[in-house]
C-alpha cells in the first residue's frame, strides 16, 4: 500500500497559491478526488507542512478508492 501512496504522490498536481485578503493567512488549492482541495492556514509558515499532510491523506484516499475502480 505504501508503494501505491508513493506512486500517487509522484503524480500529484501542483498546489497553486490563492490570494487571501487576510494578513498572515496563506491559501493554496489543487485538483483532488474529482473536485478541488483548498488549504487555508494561519500563520503563513505552516502552509508547506499542511500541504504535505493533505497530500498524504489524499494519496491514502486515492489508494483506497482505486480498489473500487
């Protein structure tokens, strides 16, 4: 299963920044699971770790869902 997750993460679409009007808040979004995933964090330095965590969770969901396709 880890190999499936790693394969899914290698072809993960890139996160794109989203402009926020709030000072100190960072946003990013990317296609995921047939829709759009958006991550919003405060403070700004927490964005990269949050995106990594979301990517791992999305990869795990994709791996589980692929059993039914």
